[in-house]
C-alpha cells in the first residue's frame, strides 16, 4: 500500500473522477462480472440482465436494474488509495466482488419484479417504506436473519434483509438448508427458493437503467471524495490519551531498550481491526480507520512505546477498546 504522500506526489489526489477515464471493460472486473452472469444462468435467473457501471460505492438505484460497482476496483492504484484513506476495500478479491454482486443482484430482482409490493414478501421482510437508517443497531447472531455481508447487514432494512437472503440462496454450492436449519431465517430462504422458481422465465416489469453517480460524470476530485471520510475531531471520545496509556501499559516494567513505538503497531493493525470491527459490530470501517489514525498520531506525538513481549496483548487490548467504542456508538452512546 503506497503512503499517502506518494499518492499526492503523483498528483492523483487532485484528479477529478470524471477525468480518470475509468471503465469496467478491459479490467479484471470484466471477467468477474462474466463469471457472475454464469452464476445467474446456473440458477435460472435469466430474464433480468443487470447493467453494471462504476460509481462511488456498491448499490442499486431504486427502481432500476443497474448495479453500481466502486470505481476504486477498476485500477490497482485507486484500490491502494482507497485502502489507505477509505478504511475498507469492499471487493478486495475476486471472491469478495462476487459476494457483493450477489447481494446487489437481490436488489435488482426486487425492483425488477416489484417484489416489495407483494403481501407475501412484506409479511416476511417488512415494509419497503420503513425508514432507511445508515447507522442501524444490529443484534449479533439474531436467528431471524442470514449472514452474508459483514456487519449483520440483513438487519439494516427490509430491502437489505431480502438482498442478503437472495445472496445466500444464489451462492453456488452453499448448503443454506443445512446452515440455517432450526433458525427462523430458513423460512425466508425457502420463500426465496419458491419465489425464484415462480419467477423463472417471467419477464420483469421494470427494466430501467438510469445509473446514479456514474463516475464518468462526477466533478469532484479524489481528495474531495475522501475528505468525506475524515473523522470529525469534535466527535472523538474523551480521554483517548488515557486509553492509549492503558492499552500500552507495561505492568512488568520490561527493559526500556526493547521497547517499540505504539504508533507503528496501530498503523500496522489498522486495516485488520477496521474490517473485524465492522464484521462483528456493523460500525463503519472508515470511522474506525480514522479513529485509529487519530490514536496513532497521538501515540507518536507522546512517544508512547511498549515492550516487544507485550505486542500480542497490546493488539488484543486495542481491538477490544475500538470494538467497545463502536458498540457504544451503535447503541446510542457517546459519539465515536
């Protein structure tokens, strides 16, 4: 991963998104999308053909069959930049891209056939008009929901509950009946299985494309795009310095000559911690990443060190601390 300074020296941060000349054609994304379309054929989902385009994030504009793919997946240097400044690469491998595509295809099928208008769909997943909250409060391991994307994403909204259920149903070779046996989520999967058999061969009622935030039309620069990810220092919890001292405290008084900089450890662990905290709490990885950046800067400024023998314990303490802060924020506690 290149340091941010190298990115800026190359002038990439000042480039406007529309001027990057990004396309799916000719990139590794093209082959993955082709593989995904073969998955759809194998499951009999052949009447709905989604339109793929590059945008700022994964998504499907409501009432369309267009799947937005994050622009940073189209080029390695942009993927590296997003990893450095965005917190988490959603689609960092072929398998990960397929995982997100299966989820987004659930939205496409929902909109193409207006499933959300069906009473039997609403009875199982809820009202599509339920308020969509970005900062939802998941209940980990709730047996009523499947788990596909990280962060207990099915619990976010009825539309996401369906999309996650569809993605699990679509995944090749996955024994969803065995995995969800005895759980309430199994009834949703069985409903999805029956519904998709019913829709096989039926033409969709909605075929609109109409992409939203097509990267080829966005005037903002990469620096402006990533500025939105920055942590508001006013939202940082109080007494972070005290927390750092506790995390890297040396109760055994190890030899000072063997001490290592805490800031370096925080920066090294940041990508994994951000991903893990998101996976188990649902708290946004970009928030976690910038919180960790703040902690690293504080540790560097104050010269906080730790004995090499306590590296594993410090890593566990750091992860636990950030997870606790994330859970506090999700449950309505002080801002993180």
